[in-house]
């Protein structure tokens, strides 16, 4: 079971955004994308993935699966670390696809995106059960963030948008976060008729702080911050820095074709 304190911390921190601390894994994992025999329904349930996501990336603690058909590319992710829940909920996971060397800022979907509008206050002395806290988290996922798409203005789009981009999240029976993303190949300028290798990026964005507040702190506060060795950020190996930092990995694969 997910500890109540972990979920409570996650809910408390999801209102923060935008700190540029990044640690990346640059070498691409070479995989074989599978052909989706039928369209994958983005519902946060892994019933469409027969292997239950056996591919694993150690840098991000994510299991993942990748598939496509003639119309869409499909991504499924399952977190293997309950400790990373706060980090994922705070900044979401970015997923992009691009033919190698074509674009520096490829089309990207960021999910989950949590609604940061202040909610109704509750009695903090009464901690809800794990399932109730999970429902609270999922209820705050109201849109999908996009960037770099030629046909779409950067920003949030509806979960039921007209572009064909779909995303959903849920918690599995072991209380791990699961999410699925569907993106039309046409929006990525990709086609199953090409044999080019596609570079996919999956990045856990990490906890981020309001940029305006950050800029103000930089200009008004010149004295060393207590407990941070005189730097703006905590020590590199500290738990807080791991929460602040982004972690990224790359997948290299050709689009699958129907056999």
C-alpha cells in the first residue's frame, strides 16, 4: 500500500511549477515497437498490453510499452517506485517522438497535468484512506499539455480534444501509477511507410517552482540559503534535489508494420 504520508506530500506539492534542473540518460534504448492489432484505448488500464509492460528503464523507474498501427502511436507507462509518485504528479511525464536529427523541439505531450486551482479545504487531522486520496489525485487531471505541434497552440487541451490525442491515468491493484497516451502519427509527421528510425523521449519532469517567484528570489535574496551550502539548490544527491531534477531516457525504434 502507498503510505498515506507519500500521497499527502504528493497532493501538497502538485501546485508548484518550472525549475530547470535536469539529469539525462542520453543513450537510446533500441527496441522493437509492436504492431497494435486493434486500437489501444487510452483508459489507464493495461488490458490492451499483453506483455504487461516488461521493458524497464532504471533511470526513471518506469516500465513501458510502445506500439503503433497505421493511425496512432501508443505509449503505456507504469511506475515501479511509489517514492516517485510526488515527482510524477508535480511535473508530469513528457513524451515526444521525432525522426532523428529532424527537430530540436519535437512535438511533445505532457501528462498527467493536475488542476492547480485551490480546492475546498478539509480537516487535515483526518487523513483519508489510500483509495480516497487516489481518487482525489485522479479527479484533478482535467487536461493534457502539448508543445511543439504545428497544428496545435502550445498549452492545455481537453482530455476529449478533437486532435485525436488521448491520455488517461489510474492506479493499479498494487497502487502503482499507470498511464496511457495516444498520439496520431499525422500530428508527429510520421508514417508507417517510412523506414526511418524514430527517437522517442520519456522524461519525468520533476518538481518545479513558480518562475516569477524564482526570479524574485534571485534578485532580492543574496545571502546563502540555510541548509543549501550557499547555493540555490540542495546538494545533488539529496532527496530534495532528486525531487527537483528531471530524468529522461530515449528509445530508438522503427514504426511497426502490419505483418
